[in-house]
């Protein structure tokens, strides 16, 4: 039986990281970032099994 695996990382604005970009990458969705006024979208992301 497969064992669930979770990985938690800290996203830091001071290191030019974006929580919205990270969420868009993990979910495969288009998300709009109000901070930099850009749409974050990663269509090349594969392996998303389920999305609500």
C-alpha cells in the first residue's frame, strides 16, 4: 500500500519567491498574483492526479 508523502517548504518574498507561483505550479491552475499583477500558469506540469 502506498504511503502518503508531504513536503513543507517556506516561501520567502525576500528571496524573490512567490507563494502564488508555487500554488499554481502544484495545482496546475492559472492563478493571478495581485502583488506583481501577473498570471501564474505552468501548463507543462505533469502528474496532477486530482484537483478540486
